[in-house]
C-alpha cells in the first residue's frame, strides 16, 4: 500500500509553521494542543517529522531541541488563516499535492519527548495557577 499524508502530518506542520522562528519540542506540544485541543504522542510526532523533513518542509536540530519551518513549509502554512480547526482543511490538501510522503525513520533521543511533555504540563499548570 502506498504511503499517504495523514492529519497528524498536517497537525505537526501546523504547529511547527505557526511562527517562523525555531521552537522547542515543549513549545510545539503547547502549540499543537492550542490548535487541536490534543497532544500528539511520541510515535505520531516522530513519524510526521520523518515525513516532513525529506519533503523539505521543516528543519530540525534535535540535539539543540529546535524545530522550524522552511520557506516551503511556511508557504503551505500561509494558506491557513488560523481559524479554529481549519488547519487540516488548509494544510492537508497541500501536502497531498506533494505526492506520496517518504516514510523516513526518525526518532528522538531517549527521554526527550517525555521531558518536553513534562515541561509543557508544568507550564500549563502554572498558567492555570495550580
């Protein structure tokens, strides 16, 4: 079966390309939660990064914990006007136009995702005043 772009791929790209500057993984988790009211898991994140990187839509330096959109990724994001839940309708069709994604294996160093998730949860708890 041929690989196809998924809504998770669009979601991860939307989170990365929300702003042009590089973000940490904890910031991406927060952004993803803000735009979809959900938190992706490590497997979803790594699969999407392994598809978005070879497509030239994002840049990654996981040793420095930085993720950023390329000009091509930013161009796809520009079609999304930041309306609630409209990211999928704006971004997914553009991914499909790129053709089949490459399923390139990609992973984080052990423990990085859990530390970023813990950091996000702690900052969210502080925001709520807990």
